[in-house]
C-alpha cells in the first residue's frame, strides 16, 4: 500500500488516498480502477489537474510526478498488472471506460523525508 497526496482539482486542498501499487523499475504504478465503477475516482481527476503529488511508500515520503499512460506503454503495464492481479480484468470487463494506469516518478532532487 501507498499513500498518495494529491491537490484537489476544485478545492486546491491536499487529499490523501491509500491505494495499492505495483513497482516498475524505479517507478510506481497505480490504477484508477475505482473497483470497476463507471466513473474515475476523485484522486484521478486531482492528479490530472495537478500532476505534482506526494508519495508515501516503502518507508519513504517524496515528491513525485504522476503521468497517465497511453498506447503501447499502457498496454505493457496492463499486461503486468493483470498477470499479477487478474481481478482487474473483471473490473475492466464491467465498464466501458478504460481503467487509467498512472506512473508515479520521483521528482529529480526529491529526497525522502
């Protein structure tokens, strides 16, 4: 689990959300599956509006940049995700929206707090 702090898209206030993640090289991957709900979770809208986030994971807290994946990169990550967690296939099957996969990259110069 990690704690993701985003900035509210409308409020501008910090919002902390616990979620699962998958490591991918030196990045972390999170999914905006919303357990297969028809709409994206609020935290997803927040990071699209304000991609500078804070991550608490693996005993560290650091500034990161959130990037929504597309195309071949999204497909590569989706393959990894469903191989480890097949239930995400069921989440995707019950909705028409594509579940966003987001890369969290530590910002350069961002040391653990």
